[in-house]
């Protein structure tokens, strides 16, 4: 199904789009000769944001991929967005699929695909939805699992955002980590091409994925990336791919050295104690907010006080800076604490809590 040999990356490589028979065979041959492919990927139908752009060549590409499977003994994988895509691909002997981010957002689409996959012995990877939503991603995986059982994995391709970022899609690594917590045995791939959006960031994203224990990489490769009909900026040559793979630092998920393990346990014990202190401090803080809620109710004062909130953000940000804490982290932390404080004070005002 997937190459999950310890310390061996599973590589899903190939062009963003299957553009011509010659292009598909050229890149498949190059990747096969270099040993840089476990699964050969190529887009047959391309869901584009704007009409009039290249949307793939459609069914004709399926015969090219069938030839790749025969000639190079590679498993070909394509994106499917509806049941008819699945049915057509199966006719050409292709049963490795991924579900794209635009499809994952809609449970109706996912269920349609799941129904088409029933009893087909297919392998399916589910990309995260466009926006950061672990529930939606989990739901899509669960729907496909009902049809394909253990032959289901996930692809982290980053998330769209209005924020200015160096990445095409912001990684938000905490979300794939949460997905792995929910599905410990799930095969997880990182689509570094769609996160990076440009060649210069591919190695950085790949190394981060490996550092977090992700064992599969999806990397778009093309014989002539600058001439690609879609996503030219993020595709690389086979030589570029070889360089990335050769320079990645592989990590292990565990070690048996007794000295290392003892030191690790000591450090973790210190963290456990600090976490206990943090939770006690937060509990004390929230108890005080309940008292404040009571005073506000007695004096007919609104729960939310903008000036106070701005003061908290400013002063905590300054304190965090002195402690070398990232300002965005401090801001996010206090947003969470403040939201809980508002909730508790509201309950007090509405007399849902005993005074």
C-alpha cells in the first residue's frame, strides 16, 4: 500500500498536471531511473480558481497513466472530485486517488466519492480542507474509511489565508499534529509543493515535515517546470528533487540509549510540573474573573471592556517580549484566556452560576 519502512520517506512525485503523453512518460522515466518515486502523481482534472485557465486534459490522460503503470511498474495516483472521476479511472486500471482540498470542504462530495469507492480495493489520501478545520478533515477521512478501511491516509497541503505569508498556503502544523493524535495509525503525507508555492521554500517545508514525524512527501516534478501549464513556480526537475532528498536530515521517533532516555524523562518531568503550575495559575485567574463578573452585574456594567482588553494585549505583549516569547504566540494565548473569561462572566451575569 504505502512504503512505511523505518527512516524511509514515501515519495509521491510527478507533475502537477498531465499535459501531454510525452511529458508524462518523460518525467515518469526520469523519476523511475533515479528511484525517486513510490507513487506517481499527475493531475487529470484540475479544479482551478478562475475559468479560462488550464483545467487538465481529462480522460485522455488516464490512458497515459495506465501506460506508466505498465511500462515503469509504478502506481499512478490522481485527484478525484466526484464519482464519475472514480468510475472512469477504475476502467483504466487506476485505483490510487487523492481527494483535493476544495472537495474535502463538502461532505456531500466526499460521501459521493466514498460510495463510488466501495468494494473497489482503492487507496485514497484525503487532503485537508482549504481552511483550518480539523473536524471537517477528520469527517472526510472517516467517510472514506467506511468504504476503503485501512487504505486511507491524509495529505497536509496547508491552509488558505488572507494573512500575508511567505507560503502559498500557511502550514498551521498544529492541525496535522492534532489529526495524528486522533488517528495514530494514519499514514500522513505533506504536500510541500502546495505549502511552499515556490521552489526556494521546498526544502525548508520538507525538513519541517520530517522533524514533525511525517513520513511521506508529495512533491510536484516536471521535465521543464518553467513551461508547466499549471503551478510552474512550485514544480522542480528530477535533479532538484534529488538535491532536496539528499540534503534532508532524517529523524527517528525513538532511541534506546539509556542516558538519553533518562535525561529526556528528567526534562519531561520538569515540564509536567510547570504545566501543573500553569493550570493552577489559570484556574486562579478565571476564579477572579467570576468575581469581576459579579461586580459588573451589581453595577450594571457590560461584560466586555475594550480599553481593558487593549491594555492586556499591550502589557502582556511587552512582558512576553522581555521573556523572548513570540508576540503572536502571546496574543493567541491571551485571546483564548480572554474568551474563556468572557464566557464565565457572561454566565455570572445571566445567573447561570451560583454567586
